[in-house]
């Protein structure tokens, strides 16, 4: 799908509005069309139209309850763990509608990794945590697993800290290390997209900074979608920013534009701290 | 204007404190009541039975002559029962708990089943005896053999195992299973690799406690017609058998005929208590050793 076909649907398309950054040549990885989502009777997402581009960091900001977490969880269908959830519309991932019931969630989640709000390593060793993904996908060869574990831990820039204690329980790590371990665990399934749901909200400023630096590294290889409460964080690390409010996308643009020259009054109010 | 008058306050103060002290003594008495009764029971049993416990008593065959009677048959019978109860309750009980907690759609059906299982845990054990008699002994014409007894006791403690396994599974934090699903694991992979290991201590603790209940049950076995006669040691699932509580029951019944039977019963109670104590210790050990923090 070419970016051109999108400009009709996206209210504020980056390619139309952006005058600061160079025109984007990146491919679209996720294409959301008229997505509506209900939790039982609560209408949590309303007519979402959003194109997410490859190898960029897309930040999703907005006040609590605006649907940003719901949206990111829809992208790997984790939202279905809530039994009363109902969706309409389309989310195209690499040309296929992932909301189609015939689309296997296991397949989707192999290509789309997720990092959660609270570091959630398994109560297993550091090694086993990272090897978990490859193992459930059928890799048994110890040598291959060793390589994947090292590569993933290096990718999450935690290798040097843990290489001498791979067999120790992951709970012995600090919160920030645990979160980087969770990122390593996610890298081990070799995803294309990494979804991050407020990954630093439970961390101290120093650990937060490390994660932010890591995100900057990771976007060379992965498409990253990050939900954040922290507007400065979105401004620091993201290429594009979507502002959600009451289940709607108010504005979606290059991060620079959003923060320096927002088109919508509500965006301006939010980023200047008048509410939220 | 002040609502709290200082003089009135002082007057009430002492009566409030006295009331508090009286109630403290009452609660202490309530606690002691149970403890003292238990202590008396223990002392009586030990003074009557301890002298009768020796190697011959533990390994000997049953005999009508009290000084030659042994309880090896009952010990073997109880062991055989456990050999059935443990696997049956673990497999069926944990399977049910996994289905109800993780696979079944949350809804009326699921809550209906869950409520009924909780209710079943409160059904008197003698009713399970009747159930076992009808199904296993009569309808399947197994007779009063090890298999029938074991299955009956399994049915009896199954609700307890299911409920405790459900609680253990529910206690596994959601964020762990989310992490697993998030990497493309199927439900079964998540259950096998994450949920079961994390809930195993809870499941085992509950199962062992249920097991110790099964060991002590007498009522369902009397309904099944389990004898305490001079029968050969059970050697397989289809042999007749007796069990420790049955032995205690019959010896106590007959103690009006032969006085020493009361002492033999006391001695058997000690053996049973030691067995239960061991099982409970194992449960506590597992709980403490494998309990995980998340």
C-alpha cells in the first residue's frame, strides 16, 4: 500500500503537513482504517485512522483513559484477553488484516513483540527468559539458543551487565535491568515491530534514560510504537506522534510539528500542560 | 461548646478498659478450650497406645490375639489407596482447574460449574461412600477392592483439589501470562511453561492437604463395606483391603469384647497421626521452599 492512498483517510497526514523533515520514504507497516473498539458498552476507540511507518519511533500520547494503551494492544491483539472486547474496521499489517479472525494471533505476535508497563520477567533465569521465545517457536539447538540469547542481550544493551550471571534468577536484577531484559526477550523472537506500553513509567530517571537511548538504537532495525505518559519523552525519542483524546486521534504528525506547531487547539493545550 | 465532658470521659474510661480486659480473657479461654481438649486427647491416646507400638505391631499381620496383632495390612491398604488417589485427583483436579480458569469462557456456565464444585466440597463424606458403592462396587461390579476405594476417595477430595488448584492458578500474576502470549505462545505453551510452574507450590499444598483428608476418611469406606478381617495383604488394584481408619474403627467397636483392642486402636491412631503430620509437613515445606515472589 503506498502512502498516497493514505492521505485521503488520515485527517492530518504527515506527508501533507510536514514541512520540516524530509519527505518520508519509509514503508507503512501498520495501517489502521476506521477502527472502532468497545469494551462491552464502552466505546474505547472511535474511527481510528492511522498509518505507522517502518523503522521509525511512533509515540502515542494522551491523558489517562484516552485509549492509547487499548490501541497499542489492538496492534498485537492482546486486547482480546479482555473477553468483552469487540472491534470493527481494519488494521493491515504487511498487507493482511490482522483483525480478521482467521489471522493467527500466535503468528502476529511472533512478528510484533511487546514490552509492558511494568517489567515482567518470568521467574526464571536470565538465560531462560531470553530463550523463552525461540523455544516456544521450536528452536531446541543449544548452540543456536546461546547465540540468540547473546545477540538479544547485546541488542538490549544489557549483555555486559549480565553475561557472568546468565543462570541467575531474573528477579535479582534492578527494575531498569529487568525492563531491558524484557526488551531482550522481545528481540529474541526477531520481531519487525516492537510495541512499548509505557515502558519507563515504573523506572527511575536514570533507567528511563537508558531505555530511551536504547529505543534510539533499536529503531535502526525495528519499527517501534511507544505509548507514553511523558510528553518530553515523546518529544525526545519519537519521529512521529499521535495525540489521542477520548478514544479519537486528535492529531498525528511529525513529532517536531506536534510539539512546535500543533494544528489542533486540544493538542496545544495538552502538550502545554493545561490538562491531562 | 465541647461535646466531650472530661469528668464523664474519665468515668467511662475505666469501664471501657475493664470490658476490654474481660473480653481478652474470654477470647483466650476460647483458644485454650480447643487446645486443652486436643492435649487431653493426645495424652490419652499416647498413654494408651504408645506402649503397643513396636516393630512387630507395624509389620505384623492382623490377629484376634491382641499381643500378636499387627497393622501391616492396613498400612499397605492405605498406601494402595494413595497410589490411586494421588494421580487421579492431580490429573483430573488440575485439569479441571486449568479448564475452568484458563480455557472456559467466563460466563454463566463457568460460574455455575465453579459454584457447584465449591458446594461439592461441603457434601458429607458418607454420601460419597454411597456414590462409590453405587457406581464402582455395584454398577461396575468391582467389589470392595482397592480400585473402588481409591476412586471413591478420589471423588471425595476432588472438589478440594480443584478449588485449591483454581486459587493457585488465579494467583499467578496476569502480567506473566501476558508476557508469554505477547511472544506468540499458545495457551497450552503458556500454561505449561509459565502458569503451572508458578502455581505448582499452591497446587501441591492443596493436594497434599486433600490427600491427608482422604487418608483419614472412614465413613465412605464403611459404606463400601471395607472389612478389617484376617485377609491377605493387598497386592494389586483388584484385591480386597483394609485401611488404617477402618482398623481403628473396628478395634474401637470391639473394645467392649476385648479390652486390649482399645489400646491397639490408640496405637493405630498414633501411626495415622504421624502419617498425617508427615504429609502436612511436606505441604508446608513445599509451600515455603517453592513459594515465589513476583
